[in-house]
C-alpha cells in the first residue's frame, strides 16, 4: 500500500468508523434480531429462523400497509415530479423569482408535525376553514381524512404542499445548468416553447429527474410522520403504512424488536428493488 | 493524689469543661455540616404536558422549598414516556420516580420495569388502602403485588354546551339543561340538537372514531370487556360487547348525530357546534379558560350499569441500576407530600384525588364540576389487569374507527378484533 493510499485511509478512518458504529452495526444487528424472538423486557432471546418473515406472509395488516405504501408511492410520484417542475419552469425567470422561491420553500422548513397539525386543523370537518369555504360555495362539508376514499389523497396533497419547495430548488438548479444557446438554436429553427421543453429541457433534466424520483420513492416507502399525525393510519387501516406497522410492533405492542426488524428488512428489500429499477429505467449519459 | 486536674486557676478552663465545650462545638459543627449537606436530587418522569404540567411545576417548587429535595423533571408525551421507560430502565438509565397510567402497571410490572412495593413500606409511609377509592388503590397492583400508588383520577364526564342546548330547546325555565337518562333519550336529544354543522353528541376528544376510552366505557356499562373475566380470551364478541359495537356503528351511520371521525370534538364544543360531549375530566379547565358556557354532569348510564371510565395516575418506582436509599427516601417524601397536598393539585389541575382525604375539602365540594366528578366516584372502573391491555387497546383503535366510518359492519369488525386480540404475543 502506497503512502498516499495510507494517508487517504487515515483521513477516511474517522468517517468510516462513525459509519460502521452508527450505520453498519445497527443494520447488521437488525438483521440478526429479525431471526430472533427478541422483545424488550424478555430475559433472553431465541433464534427462530425465518419465523418472523413467514409470519409476515400471514399478517393481513402488514399486507394492507404494504399496499397502502405502494399506492402512496405510485400516486404521489407524478404530482411530486410535475408540480415543482411546473413551478420551476415558471420561476426560472422573472423579477420576483427570488422572493417566490423563498415563499415556496418556506413549508419545507416546517417539521412534519407542524405541517400535520396545521392541515389537521385546516381540514377539520366542523371547525376547519377548508370546509367552511366549501360550505360557502354550496359544497357540503366532508371529513377528508376520515373518508377511506379521500384520506390517502389528502395525505398526498399535504405532502406535495410540504415538499414542493425542496424539489423546486433542485429543479431550478438543473434548469440553470442547461445551456441557453440550445434554446436559442431551437428558437432559430422555429421550435415552439412546448417542443423545446420536450426535446431540450426534459432530456437534459434527466439526472435531476432521476434524483427526484429515487429520493422521493425511497422517502415514500418510509412514509410515517404525515400519516401518524393526520390519520394515525385510519380511517380503519386505510392509510396505515409499513413504517407505522413497524413502529407499532417495535414501540407500542410489546416491543417486538425481532418482528419489527424483519419488517424493516422486507421494506429495505422492496426499496432496493425499486431503486435499482429506477436507475435502470432512467440511466443514460447526459451531455450538454 | 495529684489534684492538678481539679485545680482551676483563674483564667484557665477545667479539663471537663474543655471536653464538654469541644464536644458541643463538634456536635454543632456536625449539625451544621448535616444541614448544609445538599439533600438528594431525584429524577421524575411524567407526561403532564398540558396545563397540569405547570401546576406540577408550582407544587414541586413548593415541595423543594419546604424539604430541600430537588426534583429534575422530564416531561414528554405519555406514549413516548412509556417507550422511553421500557428502554431506559433495563439499561439502568430510568428515573427515580415515574407517574404512569393505571393500565401501564401490569405490563411494566410483568417486564420487570417497576419495583414492587411491600406492604410494610406502604403502611410505614402512611399509605392505607382504606384512604383510597377501591378502583384506584387496586389499580396499583398486579398479581397480588403493589407496584404503584394512585395520585388522581382522570375520568369521563358529560359536558353540556349551554348555547347549543338552549338553541335546541333543551334548557328548562329554571335554566337547567336536560340530562339524558338513557341511551334512547340521549339519541332523541342529540337528534334535536343536530342540524347543519352542529352535532348533538360526541364521545372523545380529537378523533371520536378512534376513541377507545369511550368505547371501553360503553363496554363496561353493558357488563362487557376487552378480555373475558379469566383474562384468557377476547371478550369483544360476547353479545353485550356486540350490542355496544352496534350502538357505536349506529351513532354516525344510522342516527347521524355525531361528528365525523377525525373531528376535534374539543374545538367543536368550544365553537358551539357540539351539544353533549362525553370526554375526559382534563378538559374542563381549558373550557373555563375559553369561557365556554357549559355545565358538567355525571356520565349518564347508557347501558345496564352506571360505570364511569377512569384512568388514575399512579406514582411508581422504576428499578434503579443500584439501590440508592437517599434517592428512594426523597422520592417517597415527594409522593407523601403530594398526597398530603393533593387538594391543591385538584383545585389547580382539575383532577380529583384518588385519596378520599381531600374529597371533603369545602374548596373542592364548592366547585360544581369537581362536585360532579366526585359524585360519580363509586362508579369508577379501570382497565383489566393484564400485561396485554395496552397492546389490545392499540389494535382496537382502527377496528372501532372502521365501524364508526362504516367501513366494516360491527359484528365482522368485532370478530376481526377478537382474532387480533387472541393472537397477541405473550
């Protein structure tokens, strides 16, 4: 090993050590726990092989959670891609763009609990302003979060409101990286704005789109905060997600760390498969 | 004989006097040191995150001034507190004293999180069962051993919004609101009050659909329970439980007198959009602050018996890493002090005491709400003493919400609930 390599490793060592202690070890410990009946308060734990995993095959509520999580991920991806992109295109130029960027980014500075509580009040069926104005328009008030038909869509709406500013900033950075002369050349060739968008903007935004899709999908599979505050997984189990199911197994129902670890590893596998699929679908070299 | 010892020369001190003087100086110095020595500082975890937390702060300040014992509080939402206790205590990082709800006692005791309190200690510290209401005293035990001592009794009560009641013509000429005496009467009155965006009745605070404590209360009134009497199987498919589930289903879907699930009933009541509201006693001080014109009356009997759901707060001693006598004594001193001053707690925090001693205090009996709460004391009932109670409650929540929102018929939902409860791990 050359001196240069040794020095490089020496500089990397603190980071690697922290990674090993705080990331790798818990990850592997979780994997070990998933093959045991570990439960806080139980004097000893026993190796039970794949029992925690096979039990998930029979756990109806886990299946519902998995389905809800997948539904949320799929249903929220398009608005998460489109709404910030449309805003970014609108704000890419113009006098008030700096101010408007700040305005749109503001919700993202709020914690998920703050966002959840604010929307909970806004959407309250009896005293919430949202229903108040709807009633004013002659539309009957309804409980958006207590109706299984609308609860998940309402969570998607609040999430889009919350994270749009974050993705907007990322899109804007991507848009400003696209050379202007490409648009000028297209304009000289008589391309419309719409055509420029499809043939220049979108293809050249591919790395940004990949980043947005991958991070959003990973985040979606871990959906918890919004659901926990807004619906608690309800009505019934209509918005229950995998992470909520996992959280309850680990911290509310008997501290079943073994069973919860198995759920976490299943979730990890699902996210891994989806992420690899996305990389495969959206990969490609982008050259300006 | 040498008499030099006894010869006192002018200006000199005899040996005896010197020894006596030295001893007295020594004793005084020891006493000063003892007095100057700092008293124990104890850690105390609780979930009093509302206005009651401020009252607790005030009382703890007074306790510290009077006793010299310092208390470091850690206050976090109840659910987080319980998760933290379960993790911290086995790691030897638990508090010296914790305030918990009665239904948490069995599983914490079962998991070895709480230290058992022997009868001699309890009696020696001046705590006697006859000084307490039976449900509260019994709630501190699990499998014949005591693990906690009750402080106060959060419980249900019926709040009547006078504006809504007047608008519905349910206030008599004497200014007194009509109080429902039966289930049918409650529904009839609620129908009369319900119109447009005003609802006649609700049970629960922020999400009536998921309000397990209300559902438990109705089960208990009908002689049903979550578990069978031997605690070995779910009791939620017994006919009495199914009758309650049917009523739970009918309220929003057939009678249409309750607000939708996910409504903040508390806000609706304050806004004058809710007439009759069964909710926790902890709400009344907030209603007074919000200047709501309301009357509180004892929980009505809607089924067979006049049972009132109660959830006493209990003082418990989490197992320490190593025994520390001084800290334990200091923790006992606080429990004793709070019990002796519980009338102050009742008056300021609005929670009636588990101990009977304060029940006759004229300041308490002079308050109409506290008087109503005390009037229903003989009907208090608490959750069943099984370590599975809390987990069973967690699985009950979405099931009763599915009934409330009409997602599942009551019988099918209760059968599903029974399966889930019976499948809970040991």
